[in-house]
């Protein structure tokens, strides 16, 4: 029986049931997609998974397709923990493309249901959205889900895909603006890890930065996989680029022209990059926190 009492925040029974039904819809669409994809391969729809197997030939096989689809439809933490293939292209029939579209719609509905449950925390002061959701998922018996994967849309490429190449963004970072007081709070927070390091960080901030000086925390992000692709539409070749997570679906029987590049993080050579003018100083004021000052006049 589904439990509609989540902590101190009552969750309507119909909402818990909607959550359970939305998840079951995800499962059903995932299973349907796996069967349709298998049928496509039997009809000679092509596939390429660049990191599958030990040889180039293996990357075009039914096993490559099967494993990549299993990765693509994983919904639980265990599924995604074992996920191996972050890229690839699967050629698909119209019925399979329609199944992917339905799965993506089911993912959107599931996400909307989760947001409804999270919003219940607004009715009770001191109860977090995550606590409400965690207990609701437990009530529905689906507490082991990887929500990010349940939300993630499987990308469908445009028709008449002519080429696709995978590249890696290797120098992107998240820039977080900080006030002097916020930087001091971060420096003080180092005491739990290293008292001497915290004292040094506080001292450097006081000596090198003024209380009215804006600062920046630069957080380097992992290399990001991107796809550059070209397709034909109305007699023209159109070119686009987008971030990629997982395999993509091609609405055609044969593969386009392909180019795969390994993640530079796994190679020994250091890529050559053009230097660009930056608004922040190249060397951090506080190395342990990646806190930088702005270049004079650039704040």
C-alpha cells in the first residue's frame, strides 16, 4: 500500500500514485525502446559506439548497440554507476524514433511530478524539498532512482544527418563572484580541514584584498563532450554544435560521416590553446579555494 504521510508534510495519496505511475511509464517505455532497437539492428540499421570493445569492427555490432541502449535507459543509481558509454550514434527506424520521443515525454512528466512533490515543502516551515521527495520516493518504493538520468532527454538528431564529430571542451570553468566577507567565510571554513591553512588564507585575504574589493572563485569543470554535426534541409547543409551526454539517435538507416576523439584527460599530451584576455588574474590569491582577484578595472 502506498503511504501518503511523508514526515510532517501530508502528501496527497493521488500524488504518490501519480509518482509511481509516472515511474512505471518510464520503465515500460525503456523496455519498449530496447526491443525496437534490437529489431532495427536485425533490419540492418547501423550503429557506432566509439568506446565499445577492443577493435574498430566491434563498435558497429549488435552487442555495441545493445549495451549502449541499456546505458541510455538506465534509471537507478546502480544502472548509472555501471554506465560505460558516454557517446555514440544509433540509427533508428521511424517507430524507434517515435518510441524515443514518447520516452522523453514520459521523462518530462516524471520530472513535473517530482517538482509537485518538492513544492509541498513550502507548506511546512523547516522541512526541506529534498526530505519531502526522499520520503515520497520511499513511499512509492523507488528510492534508488538516479533523478538526473530519469530527467535526461535522449537527443534525436535532425533527419538527413550528413556528418558528426565529437570534441571535448577542455578549458571551461564556473565563475562564482564573491564579496570580501564571503571569501573570508570560505577561508574560515578551511579550519575543519587544516587550521594552519585557514590562518594563512585569512592573513592573505587581509593583506592583499580590501573589504570593498569584489573577488572571484574559479571552479574548473571536467572536460565536456560536444558534438559538431551537419545535416541537409531544403537543399542546404546546416551545421550546428551542442553538448552531448550519451548516445544520440539518427533518423536514418546508414551512418553519417564520423570523427571520434578521445578525451584529452586520458592522454599524456597537453593540448595547445590560444591565450585569451581574462578579466581575472591568472594566479589565485587563495590556491586552496581557487579565489582570484579581478584585473584592475575589470570587475
